[in-house]
């Protein structure tokens, strides 16, 4: 997920180069992705490189009911501009404004896709992943994993329903 882009930065404006991405495991901040496959193209812009990533991967998540780890398939499609901090031709320092939010290409000309990837995934990750559609989840009282076996907790009391049933019976009898 790190590309050495010195040659890409020396190309003329508008030229494009493409790289294959094949990663078994990518750690991007607090996210872990597995089996990432795809491509990234680098378009030379006047400031730097516009990276366009198109890949698929599996994101490590926790089931929203039972907390078991699950792998969720994700499509990764984002574009971000990366600007160098050193000029690739003159080796002169390039000063960027502090509030310039473009991603940086470091002084050794490494372009790191991971932070862009992390931000993209955070915006697009599934909200409530499940280990399986009918996951029984955890008991809210004792925390037991109900997929493994039922626990001994009493189900929520039904007093209100009993009262309503009694009322209905009285009404039926009163007719
Ligand atoms: Zn689950
Ligand atoms: Zn329980």
C-alpha cells in the first residue's frame, strides 16, 4: 500500500501509470483489511498525483449482536490527490500551507494509500454487520452467547400482557 512514485512525479502533466494491488493483510490505523485485490492509477496533476483506487477487500468487523469477528466484503473506490513535499526534479523543498488538507508524498517519494483507505472505509463501512442473518446474539441479562446454547435467564415478564388477556376475557364473558 506504499508506492515509490519518484518516476511518476517526473512524468509530464496528464500522464497515467497503473499499479496492481495484492495484499493479504493491510492495517490502516484501527482497521484491518484482508485479501485486498485491485488497481491504483496515478494521474500526474500540476500539484502532484491523483490516485484512483479500485479494489475489493474483506474488512475485519465484529458481529453487531454477538461480537464474533466477521469478514465483511467491501468495494474500495476512492480518489485522492497526493502532493510531494520535495520537488522530484530539483530536490527543493515544497512548502504547503498548514491548512492544506491534501495527502502528502513523503520526502523519500513514498505515497502511502493507507490513510486515504481508512477514511474511505470509515465513511462506507456497513453499520450493523452480522455473523449470520439469524444470529441469536448475546443474552442482555447474563451475556451468554445464545448461538452456543440457551441460558437460564427468565424471559422478560409478561405481566402486562396477562392483565390485558384477563381484561379481554372479562369483556368477552360480559357480552
Ligand atoms: Zn453474531
Ligand atoms: Zn442469560
